[in-house]
């Protein structure tokens, strides 16, 4: 059974087998978590992302999918990149958000990762409401068939931490 933990802090400082990156489809870095992971992880991550773009993902990584690279200088073995959906009031994209968590855990299983640190995917600049994002994240991880032993949600601020804490306790 997978244990779920919460940490308030910086995901780039989390020691885990795999750190999940809330990436943009280009895989070439960006703002928020994505930019922080690329900056702190160093050029090895970008080099592997460029190779993925040149081979399997010429048009970018599709929303809801996941792929792994080295973690470079991060305190992890791998970075699992996943592209979250942009929130829409007119279209239910919750299946795509759930897919980010499921696919990241699938990739973690393929790698043999036992501990995975997740950010709150899509809840930043992609506008997903935090409470709903936390619900989808926690429910999806709890329902996943995975060999991952520990999932940690790493929340940047107190407000996000408190929302996830309510969902984990429910």
C-alpha cells in the first residue's frame, strides 16, 4: 500500500527516487515548478528533454502523459515530466489531470522508483482550483495500482498545504 505524505517546501530540495515536474509540453523548461527543476537540476535535464523532443516527442509531450529523464543535480534519481491541463470552466478536463498522476506513477513503476514527490499539478499558472486539484490528486494516487511505496505532495505555501491536508485526512 502506498503511504501519502505532505511537505510544505521546495520540491527541488526533496530527496526521493523521482520528482515529478509539472512541465509544459515543449519539455524545454518554463516558469514555476518546471523552471525551478530545470534551473536547480542543471543542463543534463534539458539535454535529455531535447533528445526526447528530437526522437519520440517532436510535437511535444501530450497533456496527461509522462516521461522520465535524469534528475541532474537534484536529490533524486529521476525527474518524471508530466503536462497538466489548463483549467476550463466550460470543459471538464479532470480526466487529463488524473492521468498526469496515474501516468507518472506508471513511469515510476517502470523505473523501479519507490518514493515519488509530486507538486500540485495544474494549480499554478494553469489555473486549476486548489481544492479540486487536491481532490483529484489524492483520489487518483489512492486508487492507483502501483509499487511506489511513498508519495509525497510537496506544496509551496501554507494555503496549498492546508487544502491537501484536508483531502488526505478525509
